[in-house]
C-alpha cells in the first residue's frame, strides 16, 4: 500500500508506540524472513482461532499490545493510549462501533489474561473476547477512538484482493490529506 508493505506499517506503528520492536506471532516457516530483526513466536496451538494468537503473545511478552498484521491504519497514538490503560487493567480495548463493539485484535493485554484465556479455551470458547468476564477490562470509548480517526478505517483489515484495492484508495486519500 502506498509503496509499503502492510506488515511494515504495523511494525512501525508498534515501535513508535512502545519504543521496542514487536513480536511477530506467526506459524509460517518463512516468517523470520518477513521482517528481519523481529522475534517470531509460533502459536501455542497452530491452526486454532485468533484467541490462541493472543494467548501466545501474552505468554511471550505480557503486558503486550496486539495488532493484527493486516490492519494498516492503526496509529501509534492510539496504541500508546491503549498501553497507558494497562496500568489499571488487564485488557485495554477500543470500541469501534456505536453499540460498544470492540476490536480485540487491536488491544493491550496483561499477564492475568493468560489463565483466563486458557480457561476459555478449555471451555471450548475461542471467541477473542471469551475471557473478558474473568479479567479487568478498560474500554477506550468510541468517542475517544474518534480522536484518532474513523474506526472503519483505523481497524480496517486486508483479507482479500478487493480489501487491498480499498486499502490502497484509503491510503491515497489519507496521504492527500497530510
């Protein structure tokens, strides 16, 4: 997008927010070559839902900010805001829709999440929010998220060729505004 890989955009946002290179949670055999210098950690249970990726990240580095590597528009300032909320919470998560929908793949997670996630998986519940009732959750209200941009853009993820085409258009539009 705009001459940069989506992964590079995500890594750069996380590095600017935290000052450290992020972990890359991936199971692909060639993942270490995707962005040299990143530590690659394979999922605890490969082939499972995204909740396992969150568990893997939490067990490897909690507290941790997690961003799906297909979300190219998450700004560092939003990530910094989420990280600051982890001081008083186990989960710091942004609301993205008017009816309090949240973005679990762009959130902060503390060490207390690991046993709660394992319990949810043990119950057969692999939803990314399955463990929230067992931990302290700090929501970044949608009104606060809006200061960083439109949630439909901030949390847009690229899963298909059509999504990539739309992301390219969004990237050009954003660049023209700056």
